[in-house]
C-alpha cells in the first residue's frame, strides 16, 4: 500500500516537473521571438536612417547629407575594422611561436595581411556591431548640436539679437 502511494507521488512530481519545464521552454521561445522581432525593427530603422528616410519612409535628408552619412558609416566601419585587427594582433601574441622551425619574416607579413583582410571582412559583415553604435552616437550628437544651435538662435532672436556664426 505504501509503495503504491510513493509511486503515485513520484509520477505526480515527474508530471509537474515536465509541465514546469515545458512552460520554461515556451517562455524562452517566446522571448527569443520577441528579441528577433525587435532586432529586425531596429535594423529596418537603421537602414532607413542610412538612406535618409524618416520613420514614415519619406526622404528627409538632402543628397549631400545622404552622401555624408554614407561616408560617416564607411569611416565607422573602418574604425571597427582597425579595432578588430588590433584584437587579432593581441590574440596572436598570446600564442607561442613554433620553437622548432620558427617563423620567417614572410610568414609574419602574410599573417598580418590575413588578419587585416579578416578584420575588414568581419567589419563589412556587421562585425561586433561597433560601427552601428558609433554611427548612431555620432549622428545623434550631430542632430543634438544642430537642435541646440537652432534653439540658441531662436532665443537670441526673441531678444532682438541676431548673431550668425558659421563654423
């Protein structure tokens, strides 16, 4: 009699454990889907910004501003590429050289060229995401500076003071 009740308790506990595990899996899958959705929305917004469009898809920037933004993004990717290349160089320094044969100068040059190409490819493919973050930070800062200058000009105009300093 006692064995049957213990077996029943064990079966009940196993069923509850499986139910809790299934709930946890479902929650994790739901979270992963929400995360992917947010990532897709963020990337779409970044692409619109790079093309010079506002959230409604309407062009807001002049062709010069779009060209400037593209150059800025290229510079950000270049910076990320340099950063990745420095990481590769530092990682290579942690690996001991082959003491049996050593390394020729040609091998060292080739390895450095390989690291440079790997870093460039990685940055072009999205890399660490550093280029996007730097680009967003710089464009946000630039827009904030423009807004601040417009507010300053408006405040001075209200007081009857007209100063226009380009620079």
